[in-house]
C-alpha cells in the first residue's frame, strides 16, 4: 500500500520545477491583489518542494494538510491517513548573512519589496540587501519564490537574477470569465515568462511562454484579500481525498496595507505625470533614473498628511516602492527621488 505523501507527490505534478536541475531557482509572481499571486506562490512551494520533503521558510504562515479517506484509499491502493506541510518563519537578517539553516529548501516571500525594506541595512542601502538576497540564494542552493504587485517595485539586482516571471490573473476577470459569469477566486491563470532556460529550455522571447491553469478552491477557495487568514477545504470527490490550506498574511504586509493601501498606484501615477511634464532626473545609487522633486511638493501630491510624516512605517513604505531620500535643501525640505520606470508602467 502506498503512503498518502507518496501518492500526493505522484498525482499532483510540479508547476515549475525540474527535479534534475539545481534548487536555486528564483521565481517572481506579480499581479494585483486578488489575482492569485499568493495562491500561486504557495501552490508552487507545496507542489514543487514541500511534497518532495524539502523545508519551506516564509514570512507568511503556510499550512497544508493532505488527507486520504478509507474508501478512497482502498479503491486506489493508498493507506488512509493525513500529513501536514507547514512553513517555518524566516529571519531575514540571518538569511542575508548566509545562515546554513536556510540551505537546501524553498523560501517564500510575500510582497518581497516590503519585506526587504524592513531588513537590516536596507534602510540605508536597499541595494545591498537586494544583492545579499541573490547571493545567498545561489550560495545556499535554496529556491526563492516571491511575489509583489509589480516587478518594477523590485530592485533591479533581483530582477536581473529572476529565472521565471509569473503574471497572475483571476480567470473570472478575463473576457471568457465575463461571458460565463465565473466567480472570482475559483480559478487563476498563471502566465510564465521564462528569463532563463530552467523552465523548458527556452527564454520567453524565443517562444518559451507557458500558461498554467490553477484551481483556486484547492489552495485558498474564494479568497477575500481583506481577511487575515482563510481556511478552505477542498474535496476531490465523495470518497474523500482532501487538501486543506491555511495562509496567514505576513505581519509587515498587514502593516503596509493597513496604513498605506493604494500608495503604489499613487506613486506610479505621480511618476508618470512628472515624467510627462519633463521634471529633472538624476542617476540613482544603483544607476536607475530618478525624477527629482522637493519633499514639500512630493508629500501633498501623494496625499500624505503632515501628521504622519514622522511615522517610521512611512519611510519603510516609500523605501519598499523605490523612493530615495536625497540631500536636504537650503530653502527647506529635501530632494526626493522617484524611479522613472514606475511611470512607464502607467504610460
């Protein structure tokens, strides 16, 4: 009789991983809130690594329980029973220092730009933390699965090292979903854009794009992104082959969403507007082009009131979005640098 773990690892295929290749693959899921990027991140971690026995570390709480019922087990030659795959917390500073604890597994990071903005050294040098991240993935031979709303919020050192971009969409919002009156949260489309040859031997510009259809109910059900946690039970059939997944939002993401919801779109729109108006630009710390604006103009244009300017979480939020504080001005205020590339997203 087959064990439940062996059965599930056999019948549930990997999404992106090739077993014969090294573990140190970097995958970035991008998409709006509710687009399935968190579900895709978790499903990939569980299917590609967790079921194979590799440890999973994350800034989220991830817990998936697989169950084989007696009737299903007897019909399919599987011992009845259940097993659970659960993530362990990742200490970002220890990881960036190359702690061997994080060797040979998979790290899942929700909203990686927010996570790095709160890392040691990142407030003074965001690029150092980004360089450390890529270096440690290679050194520790560990996979990285991360997500964020848009890749332009991720430091270009990370973007340059990514093996696979995965653009996520809820199939209910696609044209065919509107035609069939599909419900949100039940099915997702993951469009994989390979940057290297690890996925299928092709880069995306050579025709290597793949589309994965992911059932939402199996991993999170009709997920409400305003909820802190969601527990959904998926039943494959009446004979009881169940998968129950719990995903808890990362603490730093809770803080960001609670205080700074919508700030990403405001920043992208401001960057686009200033770019169209020909604002002065300079070269930033890592070579990116920055639009320069006085802080006395910047905060009002962003809709940020004076009474929150001293809130330390504001600096973390802006750092997570690529905003750079520059020299103070003798006339008052200071120079603020906004990445030009953010405006290109909305243009």
